[in-house]
C-alpha cells in the first residue's frame, strides 16, 4: 500500500462514516476541532493527515481509528 492509496482509503472512509451519520463537513470539523476545508481536503485525499487529527476525527465520528484505515 503506497501513501497515495492510504490517503484515498482514509478520505473515502471519513466521507462514508460522515454521510452515514448525516453529518456535514462543517459539523464534523467543528466536533473534531479542525477547519471545514481541512475535512474536504482529507476526503479528496489532498492532505496528509497527522495521527493527532486522525484521532480527533475518529472520536468526532464515534468510531475506532482502525475503521478509517480499512
């Protein structure tokens, strides 16, 4: 798995769990303590995300970090 694939998988999973929970990018960003545009960049695999922000997003989605990497 290369770095581009992991970013794509992560972004797709963030979008999947966010939309399943009917949460907007703005609401997820607010809950995670990040900017709304950052969530969009993550979902489009344009941003390399830190482990701290992965944890924040997983907590905001109320899921385990590993679910975002499957």
